[in-house]
């Protein structure tokens, strides 16, 4: 392992640049020298930019500062299936190579933010593989243990961060390529929701499934990068707008009481250490206030099998197939073996598989509906380089056991370090959730990193500060005090929108409760007062954020939604009453709640 001369955390670089102790040119020159020394052993770069090729990016920073550009002088690496203008894109296949005139949208965004590209990184050819050994540019070994692979297909990108030559790196993920190498190299790997990060300018693996990914040392840095680059892109037909509940402000400290799924069907493929490491992570999430919920994992695993056993292999063939047919020697034999059945896939096969996938997604979505996330191992067990050489297809498949279904089912996922095996090899877990819960998953990953306090890749240090804000996901909480209480006449309005009862509790002792005039339905009005207040019995419900608007517009005057303080000091959105609505109302505060009043 190299000696790490520079702290490449985003915050540390910003400080160093601001106080003048470091300049981008000094840093990039040192990292270029370090990468040059590492490349013969690790094969992490296919094209390391020369100092002359780097100069235009450094010159663009002249006269600017970290105060102007969020990623001023931040070094990053680019997987070589993602375009950087003027530099060959190879997808790890020399015969396929081309020189793009325009950078990929995500690269353009990062350059505009001040980041500096160090080069194009190695990968499993055509991003088909999870191990990092399927490249004519050399096998990528693990950053920690020489007997193990780096993981792939985003092999070189993970190594660039783990070996301390880049602050972050871009990868791609179709079947796990942004998560397996993260776990094997003690990194965070963010596979954001499909379409959240543009794939324009990316060589497709499966165009309908591909995601661009981030490799970072910490979840907090991945959160910053996602917030800066999750933009709708007209160049990408699969691009999707990021909902406001998933913006930068959604990153924070998860509320206690979150529910995380744990597969009932766990598989470790005979590994003696992974079960204990996984059990320890479950306990760490519980210590953060989580509740473990056993789930049926069978439909997720069946969806995973469709990726390579179904017609989606033909989608991969649509990229490399012409080259295979015209120049079969240009494609690695193992890649040809994976893709060779694709020409026999029929349209009927494709539609039947789509129908089956949709049925599985319906089952999986139902399981996910009452969970905040699911926890799985990142991989069942590590495989050695020797095992991969002996059985390349099966051992590669083993690494994808917990990853292949993710994009098929349209979920967001984050790989996060969770321990080390006895031989020092990094071990990790995956947190996954519904689409557009990326910042919430990163919040959980950040809390987990602070909980276990493991050393970070590249001798980086974890920031001791934790977020002060409360993490948000795609669910909104609503405090109800009257006819919307569980079992009462208007409760259906919550349940119809997918609402779930979180807790029955009390407000702070700052309210008075009134029975409003009119009805049916008969309704109370809850009013905050400066004195003579009491605690009111309330319920906290959770419903999809997308349904909150329709719920709000259906609330008749004089009621509305505002902020209600609970007995433990929390403030939540809830029912409040405007003062004019108290005309003709009866003060029923002494009952302590609507149920008690109705049952008087």
C-alpha cells in the first residue's frame, strides 16, 4: 500500500486551498506521480492523463477559488466507458475505442463545478463482470489483499479512491458494478435511483438499466456529490427529475424507529466470517434506533436471475454484438461466453420475461411499502483471484448474488463498509430502498459509519460532526387529533393514500382542544396557546410524500396543516385550527383528547 501524502476529503481540500497550504497544480502533479507508480501493479488506469492533457483543466481554475466552485481542484477518476472529450473511450476493448468530441453530461457537470479529471480507469470489458479481471489492460487486484480481485466492473475507479489518488471516482452499475468493488475496497458505493444521474455519454451495458455511480470514502461526500449532479438532462431519454424530498436537505440523522428489512433467506456460500459480520451490522442499526423486520427475499432473488438468464443479455449484445460478429477475436472469450445466447432471444421471450419481472416487482414493492430500507450483505463471500481464474463465470455470479436485482426492480442502493475479515480484506453491506430515497439511504450509511468508526480507505479520517438535520425519505409524517384517528370516520383518507400509523402519543402541554361547530363529521380544532395549555392525545401517521398535496387540499376550513409540537419536543406537520374557527366551538381540553370526548 502507498503512503498517503494528501488528505483528499472534499472538506479537507477546500480548507487547504483556502488557506494557501496547497494549490490544485501541486496536488494534481503529486497524484499524477503517485498514480504512475501504482499503475504497473494495480492496472487502475487505462489512460492516465499526461501533465499536458491536465493543464487545460488546471488553467480553467486560474483566478477562481473554492468559494466560487464547490469542487474546486478536486481530483476525480472516470470509468473508461464514460466519455471525456478528446480522450479515447475504450470500454476495455481496443477495437471498440473511439474519441468523443463531447464529454458525458456527468463529466461536464463535474468540470463546471471545478473538479479535475485524472484519467480513464480500467473495467471489466463492456462493463460485463463484477470482478475486475476481464480486461486486456490487465487484471485489477484488490487494494488491500493481493490474492483477491478489486471487484468490478468499475475496478479502476474503486482503486483510484482506495489507493488515494482521487477524492472520488465515477463508475457505472447495471448489476452491481458500483457496489461490489466498493465493498471489496472499504468504500461507499452509491448506485442512485435510475435516471437521477445522467447516462448521456456512457457506453451502454443495458441501456434501460444502467446507472452512473460514485465511489467515495464516506457517505457524506457521496451525498454532496449527488446533490450537486442529480439534474434532469435533455440528452438522456432515461433521465428523471429528482423530487424535492430527495434533495441535499434530506441528508441528516435518521429518526429512531426506522424499520429495515432483513432477508429470511440469507446466503453466505459457506463463508465462515460473513454471517457474524452481518449480524453485527444488524445490531449496529438497532443501536441507531432501527427495528429489524424479516422479509421474504425469494422474489428479489428471482428478479436477479432474470438479468442474465433472461432476455436482458440481448440488450448487452446490442452494444458489443456487431463487433463480436465481425471481429470475434477482439472480444474476450469470457465476455463472448456470457453474450453468446443473446441472438437466440425472441420478442416473445422478451415480453414474457417483462411480464414476469413486473409480477415480481409488484410483490417486492409490497414488501418494501412498510419499510424504510432493506439491509443485505454486499456479497455472500469474497472470491480469490485463483477461484476466478478456475471458474470465471460461476465465481463472478457469486459476487452478484445480492446486487443483480436492484436496477431490474428500480431501487436505490448504497454499499457501505461494515468490517474487515480476519485476513484484512474489507467487507461491506448494502442498504437499498424505494426509488428516490437516495439521500435517506446515505443518511443511514453515514450514521452506520459513525456508529462503527472503522478506518477509511486511503487513511482518510471520518468527520466527527454528524448532521443536525433530520433525514427525510419519500414518506411524510402527519399528526392527527380528531376524525382522522385510527378507526374514526375520516381515517380512510389516510389509509387510502397508503398511510401507516407510526405511534400514538401526546402533544406538548401547549394546546387547547375545541369541538368545532357543525358536522357531521364532527371535528376538533387544536390551538396552540401561551398559557393554560394541556397535552392532547394525538397519533402520528406516515404517508407517501407524493400524496401529501392531495391530502392537504382536501382539508376544509378552518383546519389546515401546520407544525405541532409533541411531548418529547419534536415538531411535526399536523392539524391546526385558525382562530376564527373557534366561534361557537366548545372547549373540551379537559378531556385530553378527541376519543375521550367522543366516548364521554
